[in-house]
């Protein structure tokens, strides 16, 4: 209920006149409850996936360092992207939404969501490859081989 009232308070300037206000409030309630159910369902799916995963032996520390650095690079690059690109990538990767669900969130068609996601992935991949190439050039310079970078 608190979330419903908070939403109503935030959107009070969009509230329709008195006879239509009650259905407007009910719609906010329905959408809030739907959102909660989706979140709960996502959490249950994740828990079931995690319970089905076998625990693998820990990877060597060098592999863990590389993965952490790659994740850090991707998160940094995501922060530097256009907000629309970053949002659709987060909806896909972190929220696990498909293009139909993303279309609802973004209030666009599923085809437009698919196109935006494809373009955003292409941009992120290009930026990541540029970053990787710069790192490779830095590592393989004569100064780096003498220990100047480290």
C-alpha cells in the first residue's frame, strides 16, 4: 500500500477529475501489484536456477582477477553510454527481460525494442573492443616490458 500511495503522490498532478480518480487509483494499484508479482516470479525463477546449479571447484585466482577486471570494464563502459542504450542493456542483462517485456517497460513496439537492444549491444561491443585494444597496446609497449607500467 505504501508504494501505491507513493506513486499516487508522485503523480498527483496527472490525476483525473473526481469521477475518474477512483479507476485511476485502481489502475495504479493493479500495476503496482503486477510489478510486485513479476519481481517475485523472477526471484523464484532465479532461486530455482541457482538451486539446480552444481558448485564447481573454484577457478584459479588469475582467472578470477581477469573476470573481475572485465566486469569492471563493462560496468564502466555502460556508465559512459547514452542513457537509452544503458537502460535497454540493463533491462536485458540484469532484469532478464525479453524484448516484448522491454517494449512494455519502454512503451515502444517489440520490434523497436529488439532493434534498440541490437544497436546498444553493438555499441557496447565496439567500445569494449576499443578498450581491450588500448590495454593490449599499453601492455606490449617497451616501457611495459621493462616494468614501467606496473
